[in-house]
C-alpha cells in the first residue's frame, strides 16, 4: 500500500490498481467544519472547495458513509473520511505525486 499527496491537499492510497482518494488534515483544518460532501465537492461553514482527481482512471466507488455524515472528513480524513475510489488507468502517475516527507515540507511552507 502506497500513500501519496497532491499540492491541492488530497491524499491517494494505492492498493493494486485501485486508489482511494480523500482530503488531508491540512485541507480539513483550512476548511473548518465540513457540512456537505459530494464526490468532487466539499463545503464547510467557511468555504467550498473542489476535490480534484489526482490521477486518471474510472471512479468505482463513492463513500456513501461520508455523504451521510460529512463530519467524517474532519474527524477521520485519512481513513473513514475518504471520498472516492478509482481504478487507475496509468499507475505510473502516482509516482509523480508527493511522498509524506515532501508533502509535509510543502504544507508547512
């Protein structure tokens, strides 16, 4: 299992040819209390933001639990608060994303 990050503050966890995508702690901190989630949009009491597709592929699953309880994006953004799963069409794209160390340096600066 590999976890990578984007400069748009999404995480992507790859297992085989399926990638799970969500927002990072940094993103949910910046948004504040999340009140609405759709597959590609997250709205909070402070702002609305798009969740970008960090790699190409076909969406295979949407987190129905998150749709019913948007607060999961705040309380557990790296696990239960995932947004969608994607069947990768080009797994090599994951290599271009940030690893944990690079993402921590990016989000701190």
